[in-house]
């Protein structure tokens, strides 16, 4: 069968789509996939790197409040739908799978217009604007956990499946032969509050008893190097890192934003974490993602409004000097991991298409 997959803007939307496709291949050996996304964005780069044929469309964040931007957004959406319909006519997909982000809006709506089975996956505690819009047309909407169902108007056609992650994020992977290491990152684009706090630590403290790896994000490459002109010896900084699991397995403590994909990767590798949810997200969903981990003693939550270099360093030092607490938090994080999520989704989609 032929499948279109779409999700983008951030790696947290892209890798679930690719993981689902990988799992479908296990049960549909003749499966053919096309990745639909925005030209020049991260999804094109990752999709091509992973070997997918890329089909570009136009799309912008959906703006609900009347404005000039809303008109531009609507025009971009209409153009994207038109292009998506042309792709459907050309390639005749049997199914379209969307994993969130505004990029998936046009192809998802085109699926409805062309009567192609649509399947969507929501990773977060609260569905985004695009997921909420597409849910009314979806044959099955896959959720990370049961309570998320309450945040949808339509409670039907929901399947709890967890959040798919790359197979390399395996909880059995361990790297014991390394110096104590902190890993910090705020998503593929970067997180201003975290970059500023970590940058402040790097500028003030020139010597540490442990290593610190920081990923500043693609949108922060220039700014972070201006913020920290000279790195201390214990610090290593990357803009982005494809084989991210290689860094994760070295980490004794992870400091991160709280997208669902990130947290599931943290859980899969049983890592203790300091959680810094971004504020400027739909319905503050990152906070609710993080709160679940704090409640299970799997992470320490710091609100962005409270974050600065001194508070972050105090929390990090306290945890890094308490190996038993780190171990307990890591084990608790592992309990939150839903194994075989991509396989569950793939099986449901394939069986539904075979009906």
C-alpha cells in the first residue's frame, strides 16, 4: 500500500511519523511512503536523511483571531490543500498519517476532501490546533495516555498508544564508562529561557566536577555563541545532534523542555530529569506533560518564570550529589514509558485498512 506521512516544525512531530512508518514496514513489506512537509524546514532535512521521498506543500500556523496574518495563513492553507490534492491524484495513497504541527493541516484536510482514510497521532496532554481540526475527519486518533481523551470534543475513535520514538532510544542502552555528565536541551529550535540560564552558568563558572553537554537549537546558534563567547573546558555545545540518543545514554541528568516526544525518550532511557516546560504553547500543554513526571517523582519541575542560572545550578548540584535520588527518578521515569507505541499504531492502521 501507499502511505503519505506528515508532521513537522519540530523533531517532536517528525520522528513519530517516521517511527510509525518503520513499524508499518514490518507488517506491510510492499509499503511505499512519501513525506509531506514544508520545503526548507526541518522535516525535509530529516525525511531525506531517513530516505523518504519528500513532497513539499505550503502551510503556516493557523491564526484564529481576525488579522492580516490570519488572511495570509488561510491563503497558505488553501494553496497547501490544492497542492496536496494534486499529490493524492498523482500517487493514489491508501492512507494519510499525520502526527501534528501546522504542516500536516493541508494534507489532512485534503484526505477528507478526497475521501482517503486519515489517521492522526497526538503526543501531548492537550491537542494542538491542527490536531483538533483534523480529529473530526480522522478514522482513528491515537493518544499518548487515557486522560488525554477528555481534552477532545469527540471521544469516539480514540486509541491509547503512547508516543512513538526511534528504536535507538532503548532503555537497555547504558554507557557506564564516562565522567558524570549533564545534558541540557530545549527542543530542535531551542528554548530561550534555558539557553540564557545555561549560558549564564557557562560564563560564571569556569570549572566543574562534571561535564555539561548543551544543545542550543537551530534558532539559537548565533545568539548562543554571542552569549557565551568562550566555553569553559567542561562544556560542549551543539546546535543540533541527529544521533541524539548517543548523547542521552551518556547523561546522568537531563535538563529539557517538555514536549511529549522528549519526555518519552527520557523515559525510554530511564533518565532523571529537570523539566522546564515552555510557556508559549497551546493550553500550556508542556506544563501538564511535565507535571505528570513530577507527580511520579521522575523529574523536578522548574517553571520558566522561575528559571535563572542560580536556581538551575542549585537544583542540578543537589541532584548530581545524590546518586540514590538520581537512580530512583530514572527508574520512575522508566515506568512511564509505553513500549511498542509505533507497533500498536501501525497494527491498528493496517488492520483498519484491511477491513
